[in-house]
C-alpha cells in the first residue's frame, strides 16, 4: 500500500493526509478514499483490467461529463493522463461525491432513477471518441440469447431430480421461462436487430451496465452516477431491465408502474419504433431468472422470497407477452410506450 500511496502522490501531484481503504477484492477491485493535505476528497479506484479497457471507461466518463451528465469525474495525472499504472494495473483518481442513495421505496423513487438513466443515454449519443480509443459493445443478442437458453436447459438437466425445496420451486417455473425465452429469441430473429448492429438505425447509446440504486448518489436532489466499469454500447433495455428488477425485489409487478417507467424514459430520450421493438423483446426474455440460476443467487434467499421473486418475473413476462404478442408477430411496437 505504501508504494501505491507514493505513486499516487507523485503522479497526481498532491500530498496525502488520510487514506482509507474502502474495498479490496483481490484481482477484482480496489477503492480507497483519499483526503489531500489541502483538504480535497478523492477516490482512487483500480479494476485490474487492461489499460485499453480502462481507457475506454475513463474517456467515456470524461466525455459524458462534458455533455452535462452528472457523475464522479475522473481527474488527470500531472502529465494529463486519464489513469496511472501501478504494478502493471491501471488506477483512476475520481472526485469524491458526498450524497445519499435512493432506496426505491415507491414508484416515485423508480421514476427519479429512470430520469437519470434516460438523460445519460441521450447524452451518450453525442460522444466522439479519439481514434486511438477501442470501442466496446455488447455481444450480439442472438448469441447471448442462445447461451442463456442453453444455461437454463443445463440447470434443468443438472437439477431435474433434486429434492431440495428451493430447487423444486424453481423447477416448477422452468417450462414457462423456457417458453418465453424461445418466443423472445424467435422474435429477435425476425426483428430489425441486425439492421441496428449494422448501423442502419439511428440509435447508438452507451449503457451503464450495472445501473441500480447503489450506483447513484443524490446530492441536493441531483443524481450522480458511479461505477462505470461495465459501460459499453448497447440498447437501453439493459439498464432499464436492471433497475426494474431491483424495484421488483420489494414491490409487486404493476403494469401501470411498468408503463409509466417506459413513458417517463421516452419523454427524455425518444426512441424510434425499431428500438421500441427490441426493448420489448429484451424485456420478454427471462434475463433475471436465468441469471438467478447461473449465479445461484437463490441460495441466499429464503423459500418465501424466492417464490416471490420468480413470481414477479413471471408476472412481468406474462404481461408483456399477453399484451404485445400480436405486436411481436406483426412488428408493431407503439402500444408498449
């Protein structure tokens, strides 16, 4: 740690008064809170990723801040670099943001988060990267969907004879989620997704990639985004899915809340019909259910909460399929928003 402190002082041109380690997961992440001799608060963050990937992340943050997106700004070294290298790993110095999290207590809290991410997505469409920056995008959805369907089938094969209570609960839902996964995959293959990937649809947005209430701090009622390590180019549904799944942890699915979320979003970041189509398909696909199986997060839930969580995902998928199956077949999308 002493070597890292000295390197930080030398590369960023200040003296350290206090250094508090916040998080250190070996070869995963390192976060320290720094107070400089002149009283400024900073955060030093290392992700143990390649400098190429770190450069994309930090340049994205810098460009987004220039577009007015509220976030913890990355600070450059005395040589005007966006990160320093210590023991072959990149580290970034950020502004320290004092604020409070939004705890998603009600639909108004959800709406506040949706407004933040809509403005972020809208601003991201205006970015121009220097030619030396490698641009990162999400894998092709058809590949992702096929892998996720296979993941569900593999879990089923491994646990179909299980006598464990939690796994027996999950097994009851496999036929439903298998069906909607295949419906979504079929709709994706018939969609305009490839035209989007080919650049023929005028939507090219960054997604945060890990957007939830703990990665957003409110200061004087203004939301500041944090933790951009999963940032990449993709469609907005990835961030909307994540935050809505967090909301459903403590709230029953409501079609009114769901539709209000999408309308609020589009009020700040209007979408073309082809993108609405793809968002509808992505919400239908059982991403959250599959992730629960793959990450085995159900092991951390009691049986009652597990049943509740799966039911909410089923209600969401049922609502989308029931109300928009005809639109999926006929390639009409306006009714969702």
